[in-house]
């Protein structure tokens, strides 16, 4: 009988080990399924983050392209304005040179007129110089007759 009891207890131990093994396997299977599910969820979140980042970058690219377009238009307008201002500046410099030339010529004329009026004034006070001046009428550079004032012209009062 002792052999029967020992074989019975050994069957109980085997079945208990089998149950423990089955429980352990079931527990490992549940853990594996949870890990798989957790990994799937993690991968899903990762894909969502990646998509969100891609969307943000796409939006940033669009913003930068729009800004680039605006800046290009502003640069184009500024370049056109620069060309116009340079052309206007060139015209103004040419006009300035012309006016400087005229001013120089007028200054020479005024100096000449001052010399004549000074000589004329000296002649009227000095009878020895009367022979050098034939009349109080003078002629301008174009040959037109004009009468000069006896007062010298002050160039600084003209400006």
C-alpha cells in the first residue's frame, strides 16, 4: 500500500505542478499580451507625435515660403525705387552742375560790372579818367545797351 499512496501523492504533485505550470504559462501569456498591447499603444503614440511634428514642419515651411514671397516683393519694389531715385539723383546732379556753371558766369558778370561801376565812379570824381569813359551807357556781353548804377553790386546780398 505504501507504493499506492506514494504513487497517488506523486500524481497530486504532478497535477499541481502541471497546474502551476499552466498558471505560470497563462500568466506569461497575459504578460506577453499586455506587453504587445503596450508596445502597440506606444507605437501608435509615436506615430501620432511623428505626424504632429511633420504637420508643424509643413506649416512652418508654408509660413517661411509666404514670408519669403513677401520679402522678395518688398526687395523688388525697393530695387525699383532705388533705380528711380538714382535716375532722379543723376538728373539733379546734372542740373546742379548746370546751375553752378551759370552761377559762375553770373558771378564773373557781376565782378565785371563792379569793376566798370568802380571805374566809372572813380572817373566822375577824377577828371583825368574822364577821357577813358565815353558815356555813362555800357554794353552787356551780348551787345545790348544798358545803364549801370553807380553803386557797386554786393554779391553776398544776392544769396
